[in-house]
């Protein structure tokens, strides 16, 4: 009788385990379906978008939205973030997640952000938009501009002398060797 009880227990356990495995196999996988996928950001064009509670949690109570951009060594960029809805912070992150540059308030005294950075390593970068503090969401405009150096200019100067004669000269901007 003890042998029958053990066999019955063993069979019950075996069928339960098989049923559980089959049941788990049939369940849909609800793991995190949305992978991290920053939005591609075109250079020299403005993006109008919205920061919401569906964006990336910052761990400080707020949310962030990321944009991917390819930058080259020697690029100088200006990143302008404006919003009438929240106090903005703009960040430029390297591929390894380290902060290259960050700005909270722009030079105009507003809560908009303006960031300048010189790129020393070519590659993929992330432009992160977020609100200052724990909360903040709403519409914003974001623009990344690649700044180009001014080419050397030669000026033609026409000088009128006191005696009424004229004299043409050329002048070049002074450059520093530093």
C-alpha cells in the first residue's frame, strides 16, 4: 500500500510538472518589449516633440527623451532646446553613456537650454532632453547646428587720402598661432 501511495504521488508530481512546463511554453512573453531605441536626429533642422511620462525614467522622478546623432572629430555643435511648458536641461552623451556636455539655462536668462560642444572623438552620440527637477513634461523644440569655421577673407579697402587721391589696399584678418 505504501508503494502504491509513492507511485501515485510520483505520477501526480510528474503530470503537474509536465503541465506546468507546457503551460509556461504557451504563455505569451511579456518581457520588456520596447527596447531602447533613440530617435534619429537630423543635423541643422528643428524637431518639435513632446516630453511625457511614457519616456525614459531618469531615476529622479522625471523623464527624458533621447535622440541619436553621428558626429565627427572636430565638429563644433550648438544644441538649442526651448520649451514654454517646462524648465529644460540638454545633455550630450558619448556612446559609453558618459556626459560630454550639459546645460540647464541659456544665456538669455530663460529656462531654455543652449549647449556648445567641440567633438574630440568621432561616433554616435545621444542628445538627451529632460526637465529640471522631479516633474516636467510638455512640448519642446530641439535644434542641433554644426558650426563651421569662417573661411579666411581678404578685404579690399579703398582709402581716400587727405589730398583727394585714393589708394586701394588689401587686408587679411589677423590669425593667431595658438
